[in-house]
């Protein structure tokens, strides 16, 4: 009995993992396991009854009254409305014309559009579905390999979870009490690096196997300069406007991420009006979809708040520290590599929000105690770097089977001729490319830290 009392936190984590594998909703599991082990802690004398009184105020203070989390519903609304406004459709048409003479130009257009849309939406589900509906029929009709088509669409669609304005970065910043604006700045270059790696791979692959990525007809699109310029202006101006409104206001110091979310929502409404897609039916469906997504996110935040509080009250931090020492993982770099491998493996089975809410509160305090290289000596520098590494790593959680959510979004949208086998084979090289981008960010921390330092966020 004494052994159980001393290791309640470890048992709590194992029970949580087991129940989540069964497939119960994560919000109920986090809160239910936390309350159950709180009661066990009282029975074993390791948790105080009075601490239960702190649970509701803790949820209220960390989620309901939290000004940072107000950005989440606004970014969700912005991304959902932008999906319905027709901006992406016009953008892809323009990119197809501009890249028609480049090997794999259509696939590259999808990646470029995914990168641009990531800087305006931040919602993976919307981006993957939108890209699949718009780009996949064109790619298949052009004779593109099914594997290459679904691989580049899925990977480009998931860039929205990393490139700001990312809902994931908002929640991670709140969890670790870090500036969301600084995290946004730190994630820009890693996101662009990943996009460039995708483009490089597509270029090489298309050159080696041109039959898998046939070129578009040279006469496709406008044939005179004036029409081409009008098409570019009409296609690129709306997303450029929204990126300037959202990210420009944050990086320029004119608005907090919460305020920028409001500006972005207003900008998305203006774009919908400009494209003549703004009507009562559209607004009703956008509000319904945004409300459901927001409710899901906040319900999980409530459960995670309970879990983190009780886990740490039962001595979870000390238990994890002892386990790492028993495994011989004591130096800063070994702990970091262990966490990166753990996050990657968990990505095969769990969603990003579940991994964030479980891993970050447990390992961030441990990593803050260990030493790293001199250029990562300051606590602020390290935490921004570490959090961005986790964000880069978590992008693979959307693509890795069996529970990669981007794969399910795509499967529900693709024609019957595209099977789950095509999707699984298609994402393998892109997951490897994501790991390569993560290795670059670990080996060269300035990829993450240069931009925040340039803007003075880490002074």
C-alpha cells in the first residue's frame, strides 16, 4: 500500500494513457482521472481535501478569465470564414500558372498555397479539407501520382499548426506562461524552413520521376502580361492583406495576439464581402462550426488544468525526475532528446493538444533545471527554443498513422479511387522531412531564436 501511495502520480499517468488508448474523449478522461486520483490521494494521505476547493478557482483563473485564450475563438472564426470566402481557390489558380514550367509545379503550388494559408488560418482541419477539395482533383486530372498528391496536400495543410497565427502556439504559451507574440515570431523561420524542404523534395522527386508530376500545358492561364498581372493582384492581395493585419500588427507591436485575432476576424469578414460570399447562411454555418471547435478546445483545457494540478500535487514532478535518473538521462541534451522522441512517438497515437497538455507541464520544469550551451543560457531563450521544437515536432502528429487527424480529414474528402494505402504511403517521405527540419532546429538554435532577438523580444 505504501508503494502505491508513493507512486500515485506514475499510476495516474499510466491509467490516463491506457484509457485514452481505448478511445474515450480526452476531455472527460483528463478531468475524470484527475478527480479519481484526487480522491485516492485523500484516502492515502497524499492529497488534502481542502485542495479540491482550489480546483474551480484554478479553472476559472487559467481558462475562463485568461485574456490570452480569447484569441483562440477569434482565430478559429477567422480561419473558418476564410475557408468559405473563396480566397484559396483564386490563389491556387494563380500559383498553378506561375509555376507551370517548373518540375512538379502544381505540387509546389499546393505547398506554397498551404504556407500562405497557414499564415491566415492556423486551423489544420480547414486547411487540409480545403486543399484536398481544391487541389486534388486538378492534380489527379493532370496525371500526378496519388501518393505525391496526397502527401504534399496533407503536409502543406498541417503547416497551419506551426506557422503563426497558430492556435497551438497560443495554448502552449499560456501553459508555460510565455509571450505568445514571441512564440509566433520564433515559429516563422522553422515553418518557412519546413516549407522550403518540402519544395526542394518535390523538385528533386519530380526531376527524377517526371511521370509522377507532369508539367502543365504552357498555354494554361492568361497569355498577355496585363491579364497575368490582374490575376496575380486579385489572387495575392487578399491573403497578403490578412497576413499584414494579423502578423504585422503583432510583430510591429501595435496589437497583442488577442487583439490581432479580433483584427483578423474583421479582415476575414471584409474579404468575404469582397468576394461576395458574405451572407446569412455563411455566417450561421461559420459561427456554428467555430463554436463547436472552441467548445472542444476549452473543454480539453479544463480537464488538463485539473490533471496538471493533481498530478503535481501528488508529486508527479519528482516521480518523473527519479525515472529519468534511473534511466541514466540526466544531462540537458539527453533529457531534451528523450522528450523529442517521446513527443514524436506519442504523435502516432494522440492529438497535439493532448500531447501538449500532458508533456509540457511535466517536462518543462525539469528542463529548466538542467544546463545547455552558452547561447541558450538564459531561461527565456531556452523556453522559447524548447517550446518551438515541440511545436515543430508536433506537426508530425497530424500525419503519423494510425491516428493522424490530417489523414482522417483527407480520407473523408478524397474520391474512392484514393485509398488509405495511398495516403499512408504518400505521407512517409514528408514525415521524414519534418524530422529533418526538427534536427536542423536543434542543431542550429538561431533558426528559432534569430527573429525574436531581432525584434527585441528576448532582450
